């Protein structure tokens, strides 16, 4: 049995989807119907009156208009490029579920400053700090603590981001899924754009995302609460995406299962 309430702790690593946030492109729109409205709407197909429901109340529900890349989500290879490793890129419904559950480990990169690139050397130092050796199909989470900045401009415009070499290094160890607790996997849009204007070098634009053209992998953006997990490794991580046919990403409820014995 995967989860034993007597032996395990659960840690929710998901950033909620907040409606109507002014800083988001394609921000979510949520229409809500309360229980009285539910009675009014349900009465029509049922051929009865709203008052016929107990206390005039029926089911509440919501209708959501939402981009696939908002909230905590898993980016499929299709998001990165039409092909990966010379084959048609997997869309979200084609991502193997076995990639989305496995042994998790957290790398502490909270020392990285605003807009800084997370390098291969940073990854090696963080691994050394926790004395961990990566296994194939491990799921790595990059902790920056930028989820604590949600709600202000720093969350969107100042976070550090993964680089090409750091991403490739993790994939070389057999990793298929990499998560991060920032708005995007690469550095902020504006930062990369300013670098391109200075250098006219296209390699500075989404270098970590673009690894997906030559190496098949997925990454998770906008994790949260990595700082709450009491261990760096030795836990199970789960992040199965919602299936949206043909989509480049799917929302996830990410969580860690930690054995209580390992926290004592």
C-alpha cells in the first residue's frame, strides 16, 4: 500500500489557481453558481420548480476558462518543439504515467539571486550538500522559495531559472521530470529578451525549454511549499497531469509522501 496514514505524512506542493490576477497573461476566469442558483438551473431539465428542492437549494458548481500553463502544471514535450529526439513530440495525454510518480529529491538553490541562471555547477554543489546520487527516473525538484513571493511582481519578473547545461546534466542521469517552484522554468521573459537585445544570440532565449527538442523530458512549473518537506530525498513524489487531448501541458496536484520515521 502506497499511503499508510499511520506511517506517512503528506505535503501538498501545488500552487492554487487564483482567478483574476492582474499580472497573468490569459488569467483564469471563474463563474460560480451557488446552491440557490443550482436549484434554479437544475429545475429546468428536471421539469420541476426550484422550490421543490430541499430548502430551495441544489448543487453548486463553477465554470472555468483557464490556460493549460497556469497554476502548477506539467509541460509535455510538445510544448518545447514539434519534434523531440527526431520523433513527433509527446502531447500531454501521451506522457507516460510512470514518469509522474517516483522517488523525489529536492535541491536547495535558494542561494541564487534574482534573474540568475542555475548552472550545472550549481546542481553539482546542491547534490554534494545533501550527499545524494541520482537514479534513473528520479524526479528532481529545484527549490528557490520564489513561491513565497506569489502576488507581487518579483514572482513573475525576478526569479532565477534553469539553464541548458544544468538541464542536460539532470537528463544525463536518467531523470525524465524536473520541477521548479518558480513562475517559469527558464529565467523571466523580460530578462531573456534583454539579453537577446544586447547579444542577438538566440541561444539565450528559453535555453532550458529548448533542450526538449533534442532530449525528451517534461518539467513542472510553479511548484510550491518545497520548503515544508522535512527531508531532501527518500520520499515519493506524485504529479499526474489532467488529460487534455492534444495539449502541451496539464494541471497537476503535486504532493510528496514522506515516511514519518525519516523525519524523526
